[in-house]
C-alpha cells in the first residue's frame, strides 16, 4: 500500500524557461475563442465583399423580369445566355474591347517605365531641388482629378488629340501615385550595390535597367495592377474625349447602350459588368503574389 509520502503532485504546465505557468489550459481556451472570433469576422467580411460579385455573375444568366423580382433571387430559375447574345448583337464588342485593351495596356506599360525612372531619380540620384520636386509630385496626389478635367480637355483639343486613342492614353502615361510608390520601394535598395556597379563602370541607364528594375518586381506588379484597373474602369475621361463610337471603350459603350431615356436594362448592365471584370481578375490572379509583397514592402501599411 502506498503511503501519502509516495504520492506525487500533479504536474503543472511550465513555460519554455522551466518556470511553472499558471492557467495554461485557460490560455489555450482563450486562444481558441479568439481564433474562432477572428475567422468568423474574416468570413463575414469575405461574404460581404464577394457576395455582390457572385450575385452579379449569376444575374447575368437571368431575365430582366427575374432581376427586378422582389424579393431578389440568387440562383436563376431559367438560366439563359440571351443576355450575352443581346449584348454582342447590340454592341460592336470586339472594337470596344480592343480600344479598352489598348488604352489599359499602353497606359500600364507607360507608368511602369516613366514612374520607375522618376522614382529611381528621386530616390538614388543627387541633384538640386530633388526634395522640392518630390514634394510637388506628392502634392499633386491631393488634387482631385475632376479639377483638371477642363484644362486637360482644352490642352488635348489644342493638340488635336480629342477623339483618338492617343488622347485617351497620353494624359495618364505617368501619374504621381506611381512615382511615389516606386520611389518608396527603390529607397530600400542598398546604395552600396549601386556604388559597386558604378565602380565597375556601369552607366546610370544600365544600373536602372539591369539592377534596379529586376529588384523592383513586387512594386512593379503592384503598380501594374493598380494602373490597369484604373485605366480599364475609367469612364469619365473616355466619355468626354471620345466623340464617335469607334473610339468608345467598354464602360462608355455599355453605359450608353444599356441606359436609355425611359428604362435601364439591368440585364445588359450586369452582363457587361461581368465581361469588364474578367480581364481585371485575370491580371490580378497572375500578379497577386507580387502584389501582396509589393504592398507590404513599399511603406503603404
């Protein structure tokens, strides 16, 4: 028979240093509760953000009457491709899609080149007025785009750029936010690396193209997504600058044909919105890994 002296006390949870940690089970319970609450909040936010897009995609297969039904339905009762057939029949879709693609891609490439070059100069080159120039560039971000709409249109008209793809592209080839984004990222590149290249005889253009640009892939991917998205969805400037149908972009053409004087065709609007969103999703999924890394490493947190 074992005596009371032979009985060992129950072991208590210990911390990493060996000291007894009181309430270990309670801490794990609180961690589980916090994890459940966090995942619940994230799941709710996901539903709120993704829900409208899912409803839009499903509604593109509904009739106009079902879209206007009260209460609204999620799944189409009688799925149909009639909305897509009507949209392609009423719109010169290939022309409008080509216009949007040309404007968005050229604008994106121009921002990648010019904003990265300006960001490199402001971050790594020493010249008089560099700080004042950077503050001026940053200050223009605070100016609403609508304020510059009329002067921009007058300038484009004097240059003969109205109702042309060049008029839709040139005003947005370099933007202040892109310069700021690239400058912040390039500041993180070690100066010793660039000095070593200069000692080896590399010129500034070669340093920029062969050393700086490959190191800026995350920031470039971030800028590419943001610029492509803004240009692809741009509505106001193409509406003002394009005066004939052959120069319309997809958002302008969709709005003009789906919204009439007496009635709005929500079936065409939702179907066209699905077609407009798809290229943006493709670009994002291709560059999402670099996009997340770029946002986390360019001072935007």
